[in-house]
C-alpha cells in the first residue's frame, strides 16, 4: 500500500478534481505490475496496473490507494476490469467519499466473489488526498501548514535572510504538495526577502496549472512589480481593511487581486482570509510561512494538517520557526502526530488538527464497517 501511495503522487497536479490513485498487482508475494492515474480523463490506476500484469493478474492481489469505481465517468468502471482480470483479492485503505462510489465498488467486488480488505494505511491515504476527502464530504476548505526547520528548530540563520533548510528530496516533495493545492500562502516578509516563485517547477512531468500565489500583507507593502507579475501570473494579496487605495490599484494593474480582511491581534484575521480565498475558488490552501504567519494559523486553529520537515543540520542561532518555544521544538503540538518518514536526509512528520480530523476519523471507522 505504501508503494501504491507513492505511485499515486506521480499524478499530483494533473488529475484534479479526481483524486490521486496508485495501484500495485502482487502475485506469489512479489510485485508484478503497477500503475497510477496520470491525468484527468486517462485510464485509472487499476486499469494501468492490470494491463501491465496481463495473465499474471489471475489469482493475484490488487493494492489500490482508493476504492475502485463502479460507475461510468471519463472511463469505464474499474470494478468490471478487476473482475475480468481474474484478481482474487483487493486491498484498499478506505471508501471513496464520492457519492457515486462510497462503498458501491467494494460491494460489487464482494458480490462477484472477490475478497476485499478495507483499512490498510487509511490515515496516510486520506492525508495524501486530504483536499479531495474534505471536499467530497462537504467539510469546507482545507488548510495545510508546511514547516521546514533546522535540527534546532530555526527557520533561518538570521532575520531577513534566506537559507536552504532542507535537502533536494524534501524540496521535491514540497513541490508535490503544492501541486495538490489551489493556493500557496506566504507572509509579506517571506515574499520580500525570499521572493519565492511558489510554483511546481521541480516536478518532472509538470502540472496542469501552478497554485495561486497568495501574500498575507496587513499593510500592503508588497511591490506591484514582483516575481509573479513579471512572469504574467495572477496573484492575491490579502490585506487589512484600511490600506492605501493607490497602492491597491497599482497591484491590481499588475495582475494582482487585493482582498481586504478585518484585523485580529494586529494582523489579518486568517480565518476570514481562508473564507475569502475559498470564495474565489481556492479551497485547498497550503501555508508555507514564515514563522509569524504559521503562528497566526496555529493560534487561530485555522488548519487541518501540518507537514513538518526537520533537517539534521543545526543553525546554532537564528529565527525560530514559531514564537512559542514549546511548539518550536516539537515538545507540545496542537494536534497528534500521525506518521513519520525519512525524505532524503530530512525527517517529515505529519500532524492533524483534532477538531477537524475527528469527523474524518469517524467516517473512516464507519467505512471499515
């Protein structure tokens, strides 16, 4: 299942509004074929894997990272293809929350005599497609926080300085994460100092579209002439309720969109910002920093998942990634640790917000049924 989830990610940024899905055919204890959903409208992961397996699929086990579909969409039902291939057992992490599926694929397979096991790596599978699950279950917009910190919990060696915190493998994975979102949010300090492109350029296959760059800029300090305007990309600036109208017009003349929000604790109300972003179609939101902005989202409880990348290299001194020392060193988190993985030389830990995760966990429990 871990392999199926890894394969699924290869479709990041090219399959939405469908989920990423990977599939692996195992016979006599070894993998004989695999596949993933490459692009919206293309063959589903199950069909690709079964085509590769051919006759070796008879009596084999199919691991697939989402319940197979039982309806006609862009492609024929995967359930029929699985039965025709002679698969004996199917392993899935969870039901597909799409109302056109939602258990019907599993029921059809069982009716045809196949063994179906549900629940393998369920939490990891949901986290990989979190925006999809929440949207299909009507849970509203999804906010994911991404943190990169040194071994001693620093975001940079000095304020106003840009440092590469993690290695190449972690940076590639973050570009995959960006590809799963409609918007990538940074604070104005990060925008002015790092001048990040906030695109998915490290993904070999490219994406159908890069996420929307969003800057939280309470006092509208961002230059109208910036890295996104020069590249011809649309961008959003979320600012306070009373900012200079001329600066606002200058940003809009360069392809930017200015959204005004009320203030909370001397900064933009991030909960209101999420609502406004969802209102313009940015329902899957990734917040990349800096430290002050991440702290605002954590304190407001305006997050669903947190991806924390920790480097083995210490900075010795610098800018903590969060202004609460307990949280900065991971001693006390606002949510439980779900899993941990090594990504190159770095460690990635994922946490969830219990307030927003509990309904998903309850749904997962029912889906195992």
